[in-house]
């Protein structure tokens, strides 16, 4: 048996507030609506956008892409701007209180010719890292899409299942009444009534489970 405190404790964790009692599901107020929007592709797109794991993976892919571009840049020439300024003072027998203020500005170009395959190795490593992140992302993206399709189908089918079980419950109620009348007329036995009541209880149980599954 499941304690009533177990569901309450779970709800308290979700809402982060004290919970004394849980409301009973009221079938009369329950609206059976399918997923809105009604296309699973829209849900998948939204799920891929907000899924925190996929967002983290996209950040890893962006970082790996930048690392690849950085590694490839090792083949490119570089130009550095160099600026230097110095000030000196001297005094000797020839010149007295002589000051020298020197300013130099220039460009320094560096053209990489060969670095023992270091740059190529860095590029291959960055490419492998990027491919790994891309493959992990695609695998997880497909898993998320599959879960969304499953839940979308469960909600859509849940509406039909609840309505079918509501009809089954009504039929079971009529079967109990019919067997009771048949018993009074002498055409049904007490066992027939008990069997009909059992079927009605099963129908009510299945309906209750279907309603709660739909809500979840």
C-alpha cells in the first residue's frame, strides 16, 4: 500500500511550500483537450529550444567551433603593432644637461613556415572534438524528440481512452441494473449480479487510472 503522505511529500518538493491535503480529481470539471498546438513538430521544436541539456550541448558546439577556427589560424601570418618610447639624460665634458626623447612605432610581420606539424595536429584535434560534440548533440536531440512524440501521442490517445472508458462505465452500470432486474424476474442469479458488479468496479478503476494518466 502507498501512504497518502508520499504524494504530498512529492508535491511539496515541486511547489516548495507546505501541503496539507490533496484535492480529489473532479470528473465533472475535467476538460478533455488534446495538445495545443496540435502538431507534434511544433512541440519538438519548442522542446529542442528550451531543453537545458541541449542548450548546454549547443554551447559546447559553439565553443568547439571557435577552437577549430583558432587552430586553423595557426597557419595564417600575424602582424603586431610595436610602439616604444624612451627618455634619457646625460652630462659630460662636451654636453651639459643633454636629454634624449626617443619614440619608435613599427609593424612586425610573422609568417609561419613549418612548426613540426604542430598546427596540423591542433586542427585535427579540434575537428575531432567538434565532431564528438555534434554526434552527442544529434543523439540526444533524437532522444528528446522521441520522448516528446511519445508524450504527445499519450495525451492524444488519452482523450480517446477516457471517453471510451466513460462509455464502458455507463454500459457496466446498465449491466448491473439489467442483472438485478433479471434476478427479480428469475432469469439471472446472484452470481450474475456479482459478476456485473465486478465488471463495473473494473471499469471504474480503469477509468480513474486513465483520467490520472491524462492529467499527468
